[in-house]
C-alpha cells in the first residue's frame, strides 16, 4: 500500500488488488455483525466492543441506554461502511477521499481493528509477527496493516488541514 497523502484537496492512497480484497472481506464480516439481531449476538465480545455499555455499574441503565442509542449507532456504522465500500477500488488502485469520506474510513477502520483485535485478543504487549507462520500471524499482520493505513490517513488529514491554513 502507498500511504495516504494530501493532494489537491483530496486524500489519496494506492491499494493493490490483494489489499482491496482483504478490506472487502473485512467489510463483509463487519456488515454481518452490524446486521445481526442483538439477541442473536448477545454476549459476543466484538459486539460488546463495538457497542460498549453506556453504564457499567447499572445493567438496567445500560440496557435502557443501549435501547435508545444502538439503532442509530448501527445505522451510522452501516453508512460509514457503505462509504468505504463505494470508495474502495475492488481491483486495487487509487483511493481518493474528501474529508467526509476520510472520516468514514477512519471510523470504519477503527471498527475493523476493534473487531479483529477483540477476536485475536490483542493486548498492549502484542507485537507484529516477524514471519508469517500460520493463520493467526496472517490475521495479526492484517491488524497491524489496518493500523498503518489508519495512521497514514490521520497524518494526511492533519497535513491537508495544515496546508489549507
């Protein structure tokens, strides 16, 4: 991947076909999580991470809060996911984003990292794999690749805003 850079009012990166395919698969999985009925996903640690409790010490209050906010949160996440899908070149190529689209990419890449990090039980002491030996290493490498993608997008947003001043 060529990292995001600010260019002429847009944020531009280049992804190859394999990278676009991985992101597409992750988007499919996130979409399935977001579409799942809350009752069907009860106790799923990824759902709990994506939709944290509004109040940890009072389960009834937390459930009331969830009832008031979860549908809107799911809708916002679904809208962001659709924006990422629409701006991701399926066969690889340039990703060109305006600032609003970049916000959707940041939120969605964060959700993808939260989901993957939760499934992989990533902690503060988890290191990127030096060699890819098994499926777990592949998934961990994807997690760190998403981290780099997100970091380059933040850097490009900051640079783009600084360039407009």
